[in-house]
């Protein structure tokens, strides 16, 4: 009996050691991938703009890297389960079928959005925005960063997919920014999709951003239908926090 206990303990310790090694390798690979992606992002934006000293471009780069790296670092330290959840490919687990197409289209649209703005605003100068609009766009990126970061910091179930995380025993989160609107991450995305093209001075980026917001509204409607039907307590949460995206409006 004692030998069996020792063997069980030994196996458990080996599993813990292997698990910690895997986590360590995962974090190292994540850091490496994030570094390479960040460098490529800077190079692509400035190459497309044709100006390595483009001020608005650098401000956008600082915002984007600040957002992605701060969220990535925070989750890797404090909530690796959510980081793994948000890293899943479209179509994973029990994601709603219609959302697979939405998510794939959203990723493609984001790539087009990032590419078109430096071409429009700087290289070819198709668009011309007054300084006041550019300043307003830059200011809008501050609440964008706040709501995007606080959404994942507050809600450990903030998946990138529309699905119920039954394996993680998903619950309704109503604290922090989720006590302000029911979908604060979409609110942060809305500030970003309008603020970034205004700051850069890209009408085409603004058009894509507005289309993106309209599609997010459609997604919210479908997501809330799922949450009401499948997540216990969400109906009561709707009564507590009345507005989905824009306070006092919708």
C-alpha cells in the first residue's frame, strides 16, 4: 500500500513537472511569436505608408501594440485559461455555426482595414481630414484601450467565439465594466474602429470601421439570444444592466 502511494505521488510529481515545462515552453513561444508579430506590424504599417516618420502612424502603432501586448501579458500571467480560449481557431468546440463565418470574415476585414488605412491616409493621400477630427480620433482610442483591457481582466469567460463554455462552468459576469454595458468589449472595439481611421485620416478605414460596427450589432443580437437561452442568470442580468452597447441608447 505504501509503495502504491509512493508511486502515485511520483507519477503526480512527474505530471506536474511535465505540465510546468509545457507551460514554460508555451510562454516562451508566445513571447517569441508576439515579438515577431509586433516587429512585422510596425514594418508593414510604415512600409505601406511610405514614410518611416509618419506621426499618426506611430501613434496608431503605439496604441495597437499597447493594447495587444498588455492584454497578452496580463492573460499569460493572471488568466492563461482565457488566453488559451481566445487563441482558438474559428470553428473550435461548440461555437455557433453562424459565428464561424462571422469570425472568419471579421479577421479578414481587420487585415484589410489595417492595410488600407496607411495607403489611403499617407502613401496616396486619397483622404484629407482636418486636425480637429484627427485629435478626436486619437482621444477615442483611450476609452477603446480601457474597455478592451478591462473586459478581459474582469471576465474570465470573454471568449472570441460565440459559445457557452460548459467545460469551464461559465457564469454571468456583472461587475466592473460589465455593470456599465452588457458588451463592453464591443464598445471598446467600436471606439477603435472609429477612432483609428479618424486619427490617421482615412475615409476608407472609417467606412470599413462603420461596417464592422454594424456587423457587431448583428452579432450581439445573436449572441444575446444564445445567452438568454443557454446561460443561467443572463435574463436577470439584462434587467440589471439595461444597455447592450451604447448607454441610454441601445
